C-alpha cells in the first residue's frame, strides 16, 4: 500500500488559497499521532464526507523534503531532547511537486511562547545556508537568548522526505495532515525508511477535531514526536532518547536502516562524543 491508496477521492477538494485563508483564522492546538499506514487508511474511511482535501491540479498527496540544520554538538537536537524551555529548529522545506522552497525557523523562549516564521528560499540552495539565511538564523537565536554567533556553526544534519495529504474540516475550524512514505537521511551516512508508518498531525481550536475523535475511537492517542529529533535518535542509539523511548522501541525500531557514504562536509557529521555546549544566554533564565 502506498500513499495514493489512501481513500482521498471521496472528499471534496479545497484549493491552497482557501486553505491558507481559513487556517489563518485558527487558534490552534496541535496533536501528533504515529500509527501504521494501514491504520491511517482505516481511520480516513470513517471520516465525514464533508471534510475537504487539499487538491492542486488533481493531485491530493504531495512530496515534501525538509533539510534540518544543527551545530556540530547538536544544539538544536539536545534542546529538544532535554527539558529546556528554550529551543529552536531550523530547516528548509521544499515542495517537490511545485519546486518551491522556504527557510523556516521555529523557536521557543524562556516563557514557552512558540514562534514560527519562514521566508522564501531558492530551491537550489536548500541544502546550504546562504549569508542571508545565517543572519536570519542568528536573529532567531538571539531572540531566545542563545548567542547569535552559533548561527555560524550550523550545517546540514538530517533530510526527511515524505508524502503529505491535508484535510480541512467542513467549517474550516480544523486541519489535519497525514504523512507517509517517510524517509530519514543522515548527513553522516545512515538512513531509515518507514514504509509502514504514518505520522498524523491535527490542528484545531479548543475542541478536538473530528480527525482526533476518529483516532481516539480507533484506540490511538497523541504522542510527542519531532521528525528531526526523533529521527536522529533512531539513527544514532547513543544519543539521548528517553523522550521518545516508546516510539523508538516500536515503529522506529521496525523501520529498516541502511548505511550510505557520508557527505564530504565534516561539519555535517553528528559528534555524540563532543561535549555539549550550553546555550549562551543574554539574560539569566
């Protein structure tokens, strides 16, 4: 079974402009689920036909590539893996079907407020940071009290590929994505493919969405997962992993891993033996 086998055709289409307009009005609560691809297909068959699916020129499942950047001592990963309020994630996201790309940053400061931002990016540059991109990253790090100079240390760490279908409730109050054909490629060489896995993310207001309720009825509950941090931990068992231990013992353990030649850039190789640099804070926490 592949992503195109998901029963998407019975839902009405919604175009990208309408989806963005409706989503912009939402105060969102995000929930993530990791289920088998077959389970995702089963849940989709139970959804009300009033739900709409993103459709662009007849295509309803789209190919994504995300390239994550981190420091040699894995500052972004370790801030996610350990109980710290401050954290950041920097990536390029490329929509492979339309050949458009963005540089995206997600930060959380000492007050636990999460900020997401993105700028347009040249697709041919998506595996490197331009000087403008490093300045963009430096500003984001400085805003959460991490030395802006750490932006100079950032290099490619992990690439993820997947296929995504996007669902929108009939009234526009909730949105859900289903990611399948998942693959993680480490800059250091190893890769992991999870053809039997699906990652579902729901975004809704205070009330749970229909997709959430359908998942709950099928016995699935929200989990903590980061495509970057959980994927890197799955590829490197020596890294901290307690936060995602159940997933790493379950769906990720079943995914086949392969070893490929490392990229020539030595800064792209994770160095778990290196001493972790604590973020340099502008102010005391």
